[in-house]
C-alpha cells in the first residue's frame, strides 16, 4: 500500500540532484517560506549545501534604494537621523548591507556563488567587500545598471583584487557582469526547462485541473500557450547569444579607455561581459614599430590604437569574408577572446559556463568583434556590411582620432595605400546601396536628407 501513495514534496526534494536543479529557479523568498513550513523543510533548505548557490536580489523589495540622491540639495541627507560617522557609501549601500546582514545571520551568505544585484544601489566599497572579504564566496557577480556606483573606484578595487602580491586563494571572483543591460525578465523565466520536440508535449505539461480537458477550445488554448512559451524562450535564448548573431552594436555606450586597461589587466583572472578588440591596429608589435617595412598601412607605428573594448559583433569582411585578426571559435580559441553571455547561468558558477553558448549549434559559429574606432568609416550602420583593413584603406585613416599622440606624423600616401581608394562609407552608410536609398527616401520629405 505504501508504494501506491504519491511521493511527497519533502521526499522529492530530499534527492539532492532534484533540489540542486530546482532551487535556482525559485526566488529566495520562496525558498525561505518553504523552509519555514516545518522542521524537516527547515533542515533541508538551510542545512543542504548549495541550495542558495544562485541568489538574485534584484527584485527583493528590501534591497531597493528609494531615497533621492544626497547631492540634490542635501535635503534628504539632513532629514535622515544618522550617525555622523556614516559615510556616503554606507548610506547608498544601506539597503543591501541590511539584506546581507540578515542572510549572514541565517548562514546563507557563505553559500552564495552567483550573486545578481542588477539595478540596485551598489557602491564600489560594497563590491570591494564582496570580492575581498572571507564571508563572501561569490564567483559570478552581476551589477548591470546599478545605481550610485563610482566606476573609477570600482576599477581601482578590481586592480587591487588581482594584484600579484595577493595571498593565494583570496580572490574567488571569476566573472563580472557590468557592461550589458539587466535582464528584462526574471532569470527563472529565461531558461526553458521543457526539451520535448515542438508539438509533442507530455501530459504533465498541460494542466488538467483534476480531470481531462474535453473542450476543443481549451485544448487549442493550451497548445497556443505552449507555443507562446516556446517562442518566448527561443527569443530570450537567442538574445543571450547576441555576440554570436553578428548583430552589430552590442554595447550601446562605448566604455572608457580606463575600462579597457582594467579588462586588459584582469585577463585570465576575471572575465567580463565584454572583451577587448583584437583589431590589427591594437597590436603591441605595431605600437613598438616592429613592422615599419610592411606594406600594410595599419601596421605602421603611427596607425596604432590603444586598447579598446569591442562594442560590435560583425560578420566577416564583405570582400574577403574574414579579417586580419581572424575569427574566434568557442572551444578552440583562447577563452580570453569570449565575453560572458547573459543571463548568468543558473546551474553553474564558473566563468567558462557563463561564456558557453546556450545553443549547441553556436559551438561552431564564428565570433568576430570590433571596437568603434576599428570600424569607423568602414562599417555600414544600416546593412552592417564592412570592409577590413586589407581590402579598404579609409582616406586619411587616422585623421579622426581624438588624441594627437595617436595621429601625429601619419601620412597615408606613404603607407602603401590601396589602389582602389574610393570612399566606401559616408555618414555611417555604405555608398553603394544604403546611402543612395536613404537620400532617395528623404527626397522631398523632412528626413535627415530633407
């Protein structure tokens, strides 16, 4: 008779494999509520290592910072009765510090390996604490679109954390999400758990409400709901691989040169949701002037560009189909060439898992990324066609540089200019097709060419 009884939730979740696969999909409030139902559930939730490995605080109400900025006349700061020793960083990180204190008392914080703080009030001092303090074991940290963050102090904190003199084993952080937008949907909805073929759903995926669905309309509605969920999951999954979709601009706001130097210093230690551009003008050999005898204009010392973060995911050159630096292939090329993919992984907490494409077919896709300077005047913002440095030399190719040191002494005519030197891109549009189409569509209108 006992074998005929249904399996209880407690018995089901007591299987650690099932528990570990289920817990990341539940918000922390649900896990705590489940643990409060009985002593058995409390023991299961709070004493099983790894239940709180993935912690998303971005939607927790107590973690929200809803007070206007101090700098707005100082009115809010004066009205709040605080200890005079409280710093500005302590004030802005107050809500999160309170949440961390509660989690620490419940012995939860030490188990967190993936921490999501997107959109919250996060200061550089708080991030330093997360990275450097022994009470944290965070390996993946997401701070996309956070508030009240001093980026310069964050860069200094990262450089301090990776210093060569750091004690062995003190740096646990492997991955930092910072440059991309925060996830539009809760992560629990971003991973579709059903893997059955389209149109073939097991019976337990369609709610029966205690009986069989006899209504044809109800069955059609259930199938449409199923298709909607599949479509949503596919769109989100494709969005996570936007770097591999060669979709043009991926990072909307070009990061500063200081961030580029920070990523360069952190290579091989901390990974980011961005990578450095590998265009030929960033080469160290070009900076040292080791290619003066080369016939390629971009290998001349005066054509060198300092390190920059790649902002565009592009196809190969429209002429030769490749680029001077070549493509990157996940699983073959060096891991430093690949960015972290959003959203952060649910079931693993390593940089490699965060970089791995979610679709099996993307393992064979080519990744080619460039910074804005390496695409300037050679990339069409409309059709995303571009010409590499070997196939097209922009007239006066470094005249647009903002820093005189990078453009001084450069004479294009002495650097092996290409025979076909006609302008390919003008005002961000290819002259062959998109510029003409734009001018024709704007004729007689109030468009940009009107």
